[in-house]
C-alpha cells in the first residue's frame, strides 16, 4: 500500500511544474501534460518514486545511518526543520558551505570552535575577558551556529542526502555525487532528475514540500523504531541466555 494517495498530492499542488519553456527534457518521462503553458507532473509516477525513496530512507535509518537534509530555499526552511528535527537527522537550512561533504574535516574544525566557545562560557573564562571581547566571541558563535545548522553533532559524513531543489542545491548534489552518496531529491520540471531517488514534484510550493518531506521523515521514524525494537529484542534474548550459561558453570 502506498504511503500517500493521489488526492493528497493533488490537494498539495505537487503536480504543478514550471513553464514549458523552462523545462529540462530529462523530465519528460515524469510529465503528464501541458496546460496553459505549464507542465503538469504525472502524480502516479510521483507516488511510485516517493514510495521507492521512502522505503530506501527507512532502511538507511533502520541500519543506524544518517541522511542529511538540505533545504536552503525560503519556503522549505521551516518545514524541513520542523519535520526533520524530531527524527534526529541532521539538516542544513541556511547557506551551504562549499566542502561541507568533500572537506568535512574543515567543517569539524568549525564545530570544535563553536563547542570551545561554549566551554569558555561554562568554565568561567568569559568572566576574565572584557565585555567587548565577549560580545565578539558570541557573535562569532551565532554565525557558526547559523551556518552549521543541526550538523554540530554529526561526527562523520552522512550516508545519504535529501535535497528539496536539485538546481538550488547543485553544490551539495555535486559533492554527494563525488563521494558516491545516495541522493534523494524533489525534482521539478526544470530539474535534472539524474539522482538515485528522484521524486517528481513541485519544489516551490510549501504544501508540496511539506507532503513530500513528511512521507520521507515518517519512513525514517519507522526505520528508527524498528531498529530500537530489534535492539530491545536482542537484549531480551541475551538476558534469557545468560542464566543458562550461569547454570552450566555451576555444574
């Protein structure tokens, strides 16, 4: 059974593409028709591709790996943060810093710098410096936090990325391809769908973005819950076996 139905996608405006003159010919397989000069996306194909992407995202989460969400366009920022945050997955909703994936070591240095500033605030170092210096340091921290988003706890390069708009996030997509990371992406009629898990959909309307991201994050949550259940079951099995081992030693 599909995770989303045709009417949900229709009501969210997922089918609305761009003007015909702005289309990317590679999107032809996902276009249903043209209406008043605008391409209309085939929602039945969206459902198939969305289900495929959700199934893959669930397995990645279930295996304990991370998917980095990238959505820096205005209409996607709050939606992605709201829906991704509860899953514990990392996300970037401000400017993408070049090298965030391919030069992750540098990003880790920035994260360490931010944490060092936090340590200064806790160990009393701030009490020993001037108010002006303290203000400058806190401004630097605020800037770092804004650019790093939720990746401060990301200890290694993610196993995959999800992008709302492949055209806007072309640098992130290029870096992911260079590293061979699976790419999940919403692809509009003006986009290049050459990614691992393309989801043909309107990537400009907030309702469309919300319904797609919601399906993916729900799948991730399912994967995480199944992982917890399996770990709990394994723990119970180990506890059951332990007394038997103890009895064997006593004999």
